C-alpha cells in the first residue's frame, strides 16, 4: 500500500481504496505521546489487520519548545528586556586568539588581555536581559521608592541626564536596584551570550570594528552618551550598548579579587570593548564615571512581571 499524509490521516494513494482513510494519528499535547492506528475503514487482503493484534502503535516525540516572546516590558522597573535563549554556546576565547585580536587593533599589551576566559562550551537557561544599561531615570525611580542613597555624580550635569547610564555606583548599589526590580545581575556567561550570540563574533555587531557602532574612545565623545544612540551596534538578541559607554557589572568573580565587569567604556579603545574582554572591581567601592550595569530577569519571574510587546529588534 502506498500512502500520503494530510497531517492527521493517512489515505491509500492508489487502488480501489484510493483516498480512503486507512491510518490516523493523534498527539494529545499534554501526554507527550503520539497515537497511530488503523481506522478500520478499508477491507481487503492487502490491508487486513489480523485478529488479536493491537491496532494502536505508540511512540514518543519530544515536547515542543515553548515559543517565548523576544521582547517584554518588565515591572516595576518599566523597561524593555530581550530574550536570551537557552542552550549551549561557545564562551570565552583562546588566549592566543585574544592576543592576536589585540595586536591587530594596535593596542598595547595589558594584563587584562591575559585573563579572558578560555574557550569552552557552556549552557545558559532562558532569561530576559535589559535592552539598555540602567539609566539615571530608572535609578531615580528606585531611589524614590526605597530611599536608597544616591550615587556619586548624581547632581553633576555632565553625568545626570535622565537617559545616560547611571554611574558612580558600587556593586552593592546595583544589587539593591536589581532586587527592587525583581531582577538580578547577569552572570558572565549570560552577559556574553547576550552580547555575541553563538557565532563567536568579536563585537556585538560582528567581526569588524566600526567606531560609529559604540561609544568607545574611537568615537570621541569623552563621556557617556544616552543609551540607544548606537542601534546599529545592537547584539544578536537585540541588546544595545553592550560595547563601550560603560563597563557593566556581572555577578561573576574576578580572579578572586572582586566582581567581573564587561563591555568596555567611553574611555577605552576597541580592544577593551570586545565581547570576551573582562576586568574586575571591588564590590564595596563606588565606581567612577565609566561603570554601570544592566539586569536580568529569570524566566519564572518574567512570566509574572513581564508583558510581551511588539518591538522591532535591530
């Protein structure tokens, strides 16, 4: 017997029973099993099912992966967050590769370039990362709600525009904000997955440095810029400002001496803004004008506090 499938029924393709439903499958979504059996609609020697045989054949099929919205708006920290999909990805870079990248950029050697994570395959879980670094506007809402002490430079006009990333903060300040927002600081692995995707690119936008794609030393602003100015420099998941502007805090440990920071800043050249470059800071010391952060919301909380939105990812 030849047969063709229409999604639910298998029908005879030729002969006197052509077009008649012979086999039917069903797959109850919650069961994790599919059922495939004879319909009993066709009689004939070639299609006869012997008496006493089970007419139902069963097989397992993998549960379909949930379709998660690529962008949500979180609360009480009202901001867009983009999906960092679960799965394995190449994390870090071989030391020889990192040093060669630095040499090609004409950057002087620095001990920082010798402590990038060696390349390995790691796995992350689904989470949502803020599309932008935390801004003064968002931090002000946190201060008003909690009475938390204001950061350094809070009254300095050079650094306190509502859309500039908040600076003058410590790791402890960032932790307090994240807790208030129902979020946390990203791990180094989550941060890097959000910044470079799965193809081992050097910068969030690709393997060729472009000074108009981020606020690095090459751009020449000499200070932080409003978040979202460099949309062409967005990462594969749609996160922006992940290269330059401000170094970003993570929950990762830095060589046993502090917390790891990523992404480079307006004061640093292209080599420091590579996705794999890392530095560290004392978690109890207030940062300078080049240190900021963004947050991550775990999937379980995103189901409760996140609202899917229609947003065009770069």
